[in-house]
C-alpha cells in the first residue's frame, strides 16, 4: 500500500521568535527548491505555542512550499477554567492543522497519564486535526524485552474510543525514549520490527485497510546520515525530527530521504 510520507519537525522549547521565523522561512525555501519538488510528502513543523502565530503567517505567505503548521500539545476541553492550557479552537484560529499527543517528554517529564493523552487524541481527531500520537519504550523496558508490549499498551490506551472513521487523520510516531535527543538511533531492522508490530495492533483496532493506510513514522535522533536506511524500511512512513529539525538544511535533507 502506498502511503504518503509524513515528516514532522518538532522544535520543542527552542528558538526566539526571530529565530523561529527565520527557520520557518528557510525550511519553506529549502523545500520549494529541493530537487524532486513538488514533493510527494506531507511536511509539518511544530513550533512552541507562542511562535505559532508568527510562523503561521510565514507559512501562509509561502503556501506553495506546502508546509503544515503543527502544535506540540493541545487541551481537550473546548474552553473554560484551565489556566495555562490552549484549546483546539484557539489552535485552529492560528492556522494549526496538526497536533502532537503523547510525546515522550510529556509522558516522562510532564507525567501525562494515558487517560489525558487519550482525551487529547480523541478531541484532536474529532475536531479534524491530523494527530501524531507518539509511543515508545524506555531503555529499561527495552532491556526487559517489553518494547512491543509497551507500544501496544500505549496504542490501545491512547486510541481508546477513537472511531475508525477518524483514523485517516491519525499518524503514529514510534519514538524509543532512549533514542530521543541522545544521538542513539534504533537500527533500521529494530525500527522496522517495531513498526510492523505497531501496524499489527492498528489492524486489531481498526481493521487491515485502515492499518495499511496509517502512517507509522520513526523518531529518535534522526539525521541526514541515518535517514536513508530508515526510510528504506517498508513500514517506516516518515520521521518525527527533533534536534535536526532546528537546521533547515538537515531537515530538508531528511525530507528528501523519504519523499520520492
Ligand atoms: P530528536 O527528537 O530527533 O532530537 O531525538 C525527536 C523527538 O523528540 O520528536
């Protein structure tokens, strides 16, 4: 099954407003002029909330580059007394089309439970956003041989109550926690094995057709030097890129590795 690759640049809590704007311009420019354009991939960047407005204006100006504006988080209630939170309607107002849920830093640093990740995922999908649900095991869990069990648990919990009618906007990011920001990457063979197991779980949840059409992307120290081999794996449909997405040249190269 042909799946349109999805590549996300997760800028995390980095960049001043000025730097975020110049990076957004450079990414749009790099993609527009990359060999092989027009691209055959969906590309999104995920700046910090406070830069969404400014970056969104740049992406609208450079709409021929086709870069989707993404948010790193969202809240699931439509409005009300939730100090510090940002609703999906507010994000839509800024032109956001994609959100991340369940990122490992939100699970392990901010201690978000599965129930909260599930509520955000359901709300984002129901509201028509592309939702990138992130799953992945810690090093201790990997050493215990629990990779597939952890991924399955996080998928089942994160997707509870998601209707298969909304699953076409779902992207799963497999991000082994030990590989995020550490310079260590899962081997292409290990990543492929985990992706195939994730797709099998999606099959039991939504049926084979949806599972075959859902993008399962890899994240964790993706860089130009390892993107090619990962991209050749049949169940790796794109990347969620952290550190390397802060360099427009590296990010564009990574997009080029999977967008043919
Ligand atoms: P990294 O981050 O590429 O810096 O490892 C990936 C992510 O957290 O999405």
